[in-house]
């Protein structure tokens, strides 16, 4: 299952205002039901310089790609990482899968 990327500021704002939230130790997931699967990532400057922010985005995209197989429906999703010392693919993947199961996505 492929997904489209959320890119427009208006789409992010609409999802932040009307979407539901799920939390884990390393991530916040904002989602709402949709007819097509779309995903966006919001990484602020508090996470470090651009090299670190881009690495976090790559890790989250790959974790979402692998966890997406377990999803039953189609949603608009925004992933927001929490500030940490280290970021790892395994941590993001594990927490994302737990949130998908918990929220019945």
C-alpha cells in the first residue's frame, strides 16, 4: 500500500486542529479518517540542525512504511518525534506499531 505525502501547511493545520492524537515515549501521532492514505512529518528546530532533522525524517518514513502493512483503513497522519538524546529506527518502528494496535488504525 502506497501513501501520499502531506506537504501543504493548510493540510497540517487542519489535521492538528481536528485530528485525534496518540502518544508514545518517542512519538506523537495525529490522525483522522480519509479516503486516501497520506502521511506527513513535523520536526522542529529544537531537534537539532538540518542534518539531524533530515535523518529523523528518513527514519520515520521508513518506520511508517514498514508499520503501514498492519493498518486496516486509510488515514491522514502526521508523525511528531519527541526530543531525545538518540533516535533509532527500531524505537520508532516499535512505538508506531504499538500506537497502531492501540488506536485500531
